[in-house]
């Protein structure tokens, strides 16, 4: 499947809520894995929907998971950039973070 085919399949999954940009970011992510490993991945829209979720921002993700400054190791009066970096580190230490223009995609962990 091409990157376009994967993105189209993801967007056609009525049980998922991928934006166009998010679907293409995921397709690019999987294509990069194939290139890095030199192995073709099997496409499974249901597995992808269960494994990854899209959010508008790092703060949205942290809010949905109920993480506060203590969980992230920052002070409540730290600036937003510091808090975002702490959220990014938290995710990347535990799972996969895909940044794209319009949001983020995070793997379940």
C-alpha cells in the first residue's frame, strides 16, 4: 500500500477520528518503519485505531490522562514551554509521539 492508500483507509474508518493531516502523519510513520526495518508491515486499521490516538495538543493529551505538574516533574508556575517539554518527555519515555501540523498522535502505553 502507498502512503496515500494507508491515509485514505485510516480516514475511511468510521470508528476512528483521524484528521486528514493525522492520517497522513501515521501513514508516513509506518512507511518510515518499513524503510528502517526493510520489512513490509501488515495494514490493520482496527489495530491502529486501538494503538494510537490523536490529540490537538500535548496539553490535551495530559489533561485527558489526568497528569498534573507533580506527575510531570514540573512546577505549576513553570512556563508552557517547560510543561510541554515535560509532557513530550513523559510520552517519549513510555511510548510513541508523532508530531504533525495540527496536533499529535500518541501510542497507548
